[in-house]
């Protein structure tokens, strides 16, 4: 038997995880039934974010989906003209890597064809 908090799972019991329910749990998500693409950002602090499931029975399409997302992002970026404004050294966060403290200010417009 396994004890999970107040719940005892008897040996031999079939247990299923349902990401659909994880992704709509109000204990972990603000407005869980509202469409919010920002939720798709990887969040190691939220144990309920499982876009492709986990383990040996994970989604067989996850690698295709991630590659497709990269291709779509590339097509969008090609259609844009992005000019980054210079960032000075005092605005940098130093750790294992060096990164801007508050992002990189940029000017974005449609590229001329």
C-alpha cells in the first residue's frame, strides 16, 4: 500500500493521471477555465503543468509539436523586423549566465517584402 497524504492507495489499485483535470485545478491556476496562453510558459514551480504528460507513456506527438512550434515561430520572426535597443552592463543580472535584469527592449514591426 502507498500513503499519499490522507489517501491510502491499496496495492494493485489502478491509478490514472488526467492532465485535463490538472490543467483546470483552481488550487494551481487562476481562472482555470479561461483561455490564457501565458500558462504555456514552462513553470517548474507548478506541478500541474503537464502539456505532454510524463514518463514512459507520454505523448508520442510531443517532439513533432515542439518542432512544429519552432517552425511557426521562425515563420513569424522572418515576417518581422526586430531592432533591439542597446543594453548597458549595469542592467545585467550576473549568475551562472549573464542576462538583462528587465528583458531586452525592442522595436518590432512587419518586415517590408
